[in-house]
C-alpha cells in the first residue's frame, strides 16, 4: 500500500523499511514512566494483595501500550491528524501513569478515566 492510499492518506506505507518517528519514541517514554511507577508500587506493597493489584495495573498499562503501538503501526505519525491523536493519547497516558501509585485509592477515577 502506498503512502497516499486508504483513509485519506493517513495509513503508513507498507513494504520496505519503516523508520520510527521521534513522536513514537517520546510516546514510549510515557510507558517507561508507567513501568517505573508500577515497580515502585510493588516495592511499597510487597505482599500478595500488592502483587495482585500491581499485576492488574500491569495488564491495564500493557493493553494501553499495545493499542497505541497498533495505532502507530497502521497510521502515519507524520500526518498532522495522527500526530494530534497521539499527543492527546500521550497526555491521557501520562495522567494514567501519574495516577498509578494511588490507582486503588484516591486517584482511582483519574486512572480509570485516562
């Protein structure tokens, strides 16, 4: 598929080598923060309940990362509309990462909303 084909030219070109954009790399840093938050959460609650809660949060963060990776694999981050979507999702992911330490407490709604 060529760059201009399908969905108004928003899809990535297929075939050959595809470079990773700086936007995608920056986006991954948000998830590095999330993994760091999860490891600190587990260290603070090193018991069975803490491990179960952390595992549940890992699944939520992992699913969010997978869907975002899928999105950037199909849609071209160099297109303005796609980049705007990525910035909005990155902001929500940053809020989710910030809410992780208290996701089962006072920041639960912020985590779920993000």
